[in-house]
C-alpha cells in the first residue's frame, strides 16, 4: 500500500486530511483547541482510541467501520512525515490567530477593545519594521561607499610609495621609508618568574595572557614601556592585510565589560558611532591609519587571543636582533610572518 492511499471507502489519505482540516476550520479551532478536542480524558496525551474517535467525528459518514485502524494511523503519519501537499494545506489552515472572530458571533466589549489594541500595536510594529528596513538599507549603502573610498585611499598610498622609490632609484638616491605609526605587540612568555614591574607594565598594555596581541600607537611613552618588557614580548609593524585578517578572524569587542564577537556592524556602531566608526571597515581604517579615534577603537577591541605559532618560536631566551637569532624584541615588518603563523 502506498503512502498516499487508504481503505476509507476509496478515499486517499490526502482527502482524509482535507476533510479533517475542513472540520477543524469550520469550528475556528487552533492547534491547541484541536488537541483538547482529541484528548477527551484530559490526560495530556492522545491515545490510539482517542485519535480514531476524533477521526471518526471529523469524517462522519465517510468513515468505514470495517477499515483496519492501525492501517489508518500508519498511513496518516506516513503522509505527515512525507510532507504531502494536503499536510501543508492543513498547516496553512491552522494559521488561525486568537484574534480571529467567527462571523455572526457575539463579541464581548472587552474582547473588542483587546482586538483593536492588538491591531493598533501590530500596525505600529509593522511601520517601525519598515522604517528600520529603510534605515538599514541606507546604512549598508553608506558603509559600502566608505569601503570603496578606503580601498582607493590604500591603493593611492601604495602607488605613491612605489613612484617615490622609483624616482629615488632613477636619481641614484636612497629612499627613506616613512616611519611606522602602528605597532602590533604579542606576549610570548607566561607568568612564571616574572618580576612585579614588568608584570604591571604588561597589565597596562593589556597583555595579561600568553600569546595575547594588541595594537599600539608608536610614541615615546609606549616605546619606553616596551623597553621594560622587551624580553617578554615581540612586536613589529603590521600591514593592512595583517590588520584586516586579525580583526575579521579574531576580532572581539568589549561591550559592558563582556567579550562579544564582531558578528554585526550594529555592535560597532552602538559603541563607536559617536566617533563616526559604524562598521568593521571603519574600525580597520581607524586602526591601520592611527586616526584621531585610535585610542577608543583600540580599547574597544578585546586583546587578540592568538594560537601558538606553527613551527614554534625560534629561541625565547634570545632577542630577535641578536646574531644567534631569537624570539623577543622588534621584528619590524617580519611580525606579519609570525602573525600569519599564529592567526
């Protein structure tokens, strides 16, 4: 016997479902009402006999008393799980809200007031949702335009540097690269045998755990602090690619002292909107260019929790600039290779 067939006087299971749905709809029954209608002993469960009694009541004369009840139940639920069209129609007909009133029914005054209130609230909610949708579309378009502007700015800066290098080479001069404005600092040691002064400086730099990383502005106070903790950190000058990969992959924001993933631009806009930072590309631009709101943007970012580098560190006891080579200290542009192994 197929899924869509039954022995109810030649009726298919789909026709049976249609008749059940018609019966329930004609009485304005919701799903809860239908359950109470079938659960006649109020036990909270529908037994086989209660289910068949309800089917008989719904079908009326179409029900054949000689049919095998187990066959009916098996085919009924097989049709439900197979997702036949009658089940979908039945589900659509069940979408009757509590606010629906049968035609010709006497409605109490309090119920009328409740229906009017619910209708007004629903209309107000729908209008607010439409306004939010328009605002969100405008905000997304604005962020897209900003992103394109930033890309042009980055490309223009790169072309300018290339032109200056070529000009210096053609004239037989040396080109002095512009001084870096941004540092990325990674802590490479734990807390064992750490004296109080470096421990305090690491706390001030927000490097409280092994393999934590933060963005810092290049200035005299920061460089003096790095001198105090140099054997415990490694740092360098990150590229745009490094900044973008860190923020996109391991970026978390500090919201109400909680570590929240940057899964939506709304999180950034609600915390940094007053600084005109409304999206993740705005945040990346502010960090990379060390803009006027760099302090707020950097503090908003939770310290990056990096993994141990693939292949390990060189020698943590020695400095990177030593002749034998090591791990701690200033790596300049080579920090990008280390971060790519830790990200």
